[in-house]
């Protein structure tokens, strides 16, 4: 059976009709709509000579046995954020279905091929992203915290996943799935504007950004807005405002894709007649280079102290979360470059700002690479998310070509 990229587009549209509404995709993990999508995925693969299982973390696996037990994994996620796009996550799994369908029709591959649909990549319901892939990678070390998590309706995470046959106590047993894994391939929409700005349909991902996420709190003194002279104020918001503008300069100085974002500021007492006493800021910094990420953090901390001194206020830092930069396998990146050039005539290497399941697989020591396909207007996590159909079809061809190259490499040892 020949590869049919147009069938992937048709299947994606079918999935959109099955699990979306006028506001976008509604495949939030650990919901009935998500399970409907997973059942739909199983139906697409039922007639192929594949072994199917759902592991202890809720990940779905399909295995096509090959001449070598060493396995090439192709994967992604089918869950979405609420009111999400039709391509985020679903493209990589549905494209993987088509590649496995083609491989199965060609007879026994030189190496085993496994398709995986990771459980709860988005973390939309409980705020815990990369659930299934982190369990399989063995990096899920926050079970105690996860037991306390609740959704907006007060449902506890263990109860919600338990309704779908997953026990938090056994989730880490999914680590056995990566035994014998020799490579991991993932296709994803870019979710950003770079490829479109370069007029390129496809790109190769170098790795995922490291992230430093902090709460920065400036503390001043509340005072009457009418009776307190401007030069006598200890305005916490002034420190926050200066830091917000300085973050742009920090990112520009460090360069090479650096991004800094002050994603929220909460002021107290938060009334129009008072100088701001406290300003709590949420800060996100990302870079592909660990040294530069550390430099960005150090620069921001130093700037905050300087601004606090200038405004005669205090500043405190609290780390919320961080993850190191993850670089993908150089040999697979080179193979991906070859595949993209063969399909599109030109390739571009770029980092990924968002995290992906591929990052967890790479952390587990499995050689990993990702392909990006252009996103129109750089939009994702919205019903406006879109990619040209001809680019979607091209991305399926590139993934198929990359799979062939990787299988040959793995079979050769």
C-alpha cells in the first residue's frame, strides 16, 4: 500500500468533526471526548498486523515486529487544550498511523516499529504536562504532589485517571516501554511564526528550550494616592514595570532565540486610591543553551535588585519550576535534514520553545528528533490554528522518509 498523505488530512478532519465544536478541539485528557478520540485511533489501526497495549500510565502502543528487536518509535499525543486547534498533537499521531500503515503493507521492516499515543501531554485538566511520557521516561518524581491536584470542579487527579484505568502508584511501570528503543521520531506543527516568515514548509528541531520560571515579588508601602508626593513613594509596581522593560533588553543581549516573559502581575491593595504595596510578577525565561539561560536569570535578578534600590522597595525571588535545555540527537537531526531537503528542497534547523513528549523521551536516553511543519500566523492552542494542506501532506512524506532512514540506521546497528 502506497503512502497516502491526503488520507492523513482527511482523517484529521474526521477527528475534528468527532471531537470538536464551534469553539475548537475538546480532546482534554481524562475525559469522555478524549477516550472517543483514542477509540477512533484504535479503529484506524485494527486491521493491521500490530500488537496493541495500553501501559500503566495510559499510553497507547502499537508494535510492528521487524527483523531487529531494536525499535524505532513514532509518537505524539491526541489530547488537546480546551477550545484548541485541530492539528496540535493529533497531526503527529495520525501521520504516524499512515507511516505504520505503509510499512506494514511492505512486509517485515528491518527493525521493529512502534507507534505511541502519549497520555495527557497538555496537562490541561490538572496542570501537569507530559504525564504519560514522563512516566515512561522515569522522570515523574512528583507523585505526592500529583495526589493533591484537583481540577476546576474539585475532582482529584488520582480519581480522574483511575476512571480511565490508570493508577498513580503503578504509572512508573511504563518505563519498560522504552527498553530496546533505539530512536524516537515526532512530527509537530511549529506553533510559532519562524517557518512562515522564511517561507519554508518544514524544519528540523534542534531541541527544546530550557525553562526558568519564577515568582518575583516587589514590596513597597501602601500610601494615599492623593496625599503622597511622587518623590516620597515606595511604589512596588514601579520596580515591576522597570523589570518588565529590562527583560526585553536581557533577551536582546543574550540573543540566539532567548525569550523572557512577564506573564502576569498582581498588585495589592489593588485600588485606585493607593500606591501599590506589593507587586507579584510571574517570570518565564527560555533558551536552548544552559549557560545563556543561567546568564539571563542572573541578569534579571541583578536588575530587580537594582530597581528595588532605586525605588526604595524590597524584592524577593521564588522558583516555581525549571527544566534544563534538551538537545536532540545529532545523527538523527542530520537524517531529518536529509529527509526535509529531499521533500521540500530546503531545510531549516530551529529550537522549540514549547515542550513536547520528545523532550522526556530524550531525557530517558533515547536518540530523538522532531520535524516541524509551518503554522499559519504562528497560532496554536486556538480554533484559528491552521496549516496549508499541501504542507501537511509534505510533512507526512518527510516523516515517512525519515522513518525509512532511521530504520535502516537502527537495523545496521
